[in-house]
C-alpha cells in the first residue's frame, strides 16, 4: 500500500453498479467518438505523420480514460493497475503508460466512513478494546491501513480495512473497464484477451477475499517461523473479519531508504541472498508465489539499531493478497527450462517453452534457438563461475553486481532487436505473473546494490546440497 498524504481524503467510494457503469459508458462513448473522428480525417496526411498522429491520439485517449477511472476509485483503480502491470501484450504502450499513473491517484477514505466499517464488522464492544489512529499509514485502491494499540496490554497492531462495497463491485467493474477500452477503440476482443481478463477477474476476487489473505499470511508465517532472516506479521483473528485483517505491527525501513543504503556491502548482499532464496522456496518447494513486486510490501529491519534485540538484518513481508498457487503441470516445464538454462542446453529450454505454449514447434529453427538463448540469458546472475559475464557486471572478487549489470534492460533490448517479436505474441498468463515476480526479485536485489553469485543457491534447489557444477 502506498503511503497516504494527510488531507487527501474522499467521503465515500462509489461502488453502485449503475452510477459506475454510467460514468464509464459516457467516458467510453466520448472517447470512441473522438477516435472515430480522428481516424476519418487521418487518411489526408502522409504515412509518417499519420502514425505519429495516431500515437498522439492514443496517448490523449488513454490519459482521458485514466482520469475517469481515477475518479471512481475502488476496484476500478486496482483493475487499471493490474492492466498496467500485465497488459503490455494486449494494450498499446501508450495505454499501459497512462494506466501506470493510477498508482499515484490513491486517496484515503475519510475516517468517519472507515470507523463505520469497523463498528459494523467488529461491534462496538470489540472495537472499544482498541485505540485506533484515525490517520491511515497507507492507502490503496481496495482499502487502507490504520495503526492501533490494544488497550489491555499495549500490543501494537495494524488494521487493513477494505472499502465498503468493493468486493461486490469486482465483476461489474471489470466488465465495464473492458467495455470502456473496447468502445474507446483501445483494444480488440479476442480469445486470448478474454482468457486474460478472466485471470484478472480471478486475481481481483482473491485480492478482496480477506479471509483467504489472512489464512495465506499465517501459512507463510508458519513456513518461515524458524528462519531468522524473515518476519511475517501474526494475524489477530479476534479482530479480523471478511473485510478487516488485523495483524501485529512490524516496523522496518523501506528498501530504498538511506538507512538500508548505508549498510555495509556484505549485509546488503546477505539480504539479497535471502530474497533470492525465498523466491526459490516459493518456486521449487511450495508451489505458491507472491506475485506482486510492489516494494511497499517489504520492509527491512536493521540489526543493532537502538532498542532492537535481533541478531540478523531481516526482511519484513507485509502483503499476501496476490499469492498464486501453481500446478505441477506448469511448474515442471518451468523448472526444466531453468535447469536447461543452467546446463546451457538450449534444446531442453526450447522443449520446456513448447510444453508451456510459450514457443511453437512450427517456428523456424533460427527463431526457436534465438528465443531459447534469450530465455537462458535471464539466468545470467545464477550462471556457473565460467559464464562470460560482461566486465561491468562483475567485481574484483568475481561476484555478480546486480545493479550495474542492468540485466532486465539488456534482455528486453535483445528480444526486441531479434525476429522473436514477429512470432511471439501472448505468453501463458501464468508465465506473465511468474516473470513479473522474477523481475521484482532482481530489482529488489539491485536496489540493495548487492554483489553475490546466485549459482550456489540455484544449484542447491536444482540438485541438492552436494552437487558440484563440475559434475
């Protein structure tokens, strides 16, 4: 959740199906009419100017529609944010760029409305056990977070409060947003787009299911209870309901804070290793992955700070609303591709990609092998020591420099320059979310400016502790 700015509040979230649909229908029709007028006159210009005019119109359309979505708040904004993250294969670049700005348009709900939810959900007597700060510490599209203290023992906790009605508005909002994009001529409906919309629908229903999120939080807390590198809040069931999650308050610094940047390299690198190993645990052992790469979901506790009694720097994990479970049918080919990339077996990488419907056997061999090589390059930080890293990506001790490597940008440029783009259209939806998670982990480690080789960790999960890269 983003930090709220005091004073930026709204009295209510408009969740009535009729008024929201009316607003979006008006916006879509206006945008569609404007686009039709633009297309009717654009044939008078040259091809170069026509293309630029079309790009400019797309940007203008997208900004207008994003302004309309931002005013409605609630699940509409969350849907827009998801489309920004996962819709680059379906939506024009100008649209996804505009949708990203929705992340900055979150306002908090007025305390009076939040207090009403707390009273209705908890009851006056149970709520009286808590001293709740009326100013939220974080606000997002679906709810906001308030700090509280239990009067009986001073226990610090946080209450994540869902905005009234957003859970009931998910289906109608998603259908309305999709229709708006279609009417505005920003997207065309096809089987792949419809499948992707259904995946977004499932994700949205998981996001508003606070019982599921609370249960998932406890499951991850139990899994990591004996690992001193991680902290997961404890759910307080007596103050949790279908629309409220109560958890212990867990303090920490933001990942990009000066306090974290000031840590010695070895400690920042240890935090990076911990983040990478957690991803491997999710992927190889649990089959359950937190797919939201938002840095607001993490905090860093620094050992040795005044008042601290812990020996290790720790990563605090705060949000489990976007956890996805993956089937063996999907994970086995993914792991095959990872193992094949590590072993530099491009044929096995291609085979895994075909099993995932990520590549097609009928593609030309040149494209298949190029695609395989691009997939392999993603695992550069996890490669054996003899891998030919760029000079700027390795330090004097032979350790990988995650920030300086600029790997995600290099891989994206390599893919864009190749013939892949003519064949590669829409990846499996599961792969999109997994790829976002991997990029999020890489970025997390890069922000820490960690320097270490990931190969020993990967080898541990691929082959077990005793395996040697030379065998």
